[in-house]
């Protein structure tokens, strides 16, 4: 497994259901933000990847395990670590943690590399692949 990227988050009212508990689908959003910021930390902006390299990363599979509830105004951390990097996909192990480091939600997320214009699978360009691989 790779080095872990960490993104601090706060639970906003809009993230919760009527009971003040984080709505289950929003954990996917938290994990998406962590992957986006991880990619940014590697020096890549997603719109630039599409424009300059003709590539986009799309979620192919997502499996989540909800362990505990998070509530309105909680401080959380979303993590992102590479489990495996192939030439056309990247598998991430992700977590959402509370301030004590307890797991709230765990995710196994697989993203595929696609041609941005045609939305068909494509190999990750060498420059991008090398930087991602070096983050392992």
C-alpha cells in the first residue's frame, strides 16, 4: 500500500439527513475530494488532464463499509492510499476518520482511465503513470 494522503473535512448541514447524521452517499463525495486533492498534490488538475492529455479518471467500482455514524459539525479526515496501480486503472483504499482516528467509513475504490472525448478505456499516459507510481 502507498503513502496515505489525508484531507481534513467538516460535516456541513447539507451533508446530513433529517436526523443530523451524514447521509451515506456523501462518504463517496468525501472520498472523491480526497482523491482530487491527492491528484492535485501530485501536480495534476483534472480539467488540465482532460485538456492536455485527453484523459479522465472515472469510478468503475466502489465498495463501502459503514462502521460508525458521523454527525453535523464533526471534524473528519478523508484518507487516500493506492492499493494497486495498473496501466489503465488505480485501486484506492480510502477511509473517513473522526478526530480520534476511529474509522467512520472504509472504501475500496477503483478508478479507470478513459479517453475524455470518447469515454472509452485508455492507458494512463507515461508522465502521469510515473508520478502516480512514484507515490506508492
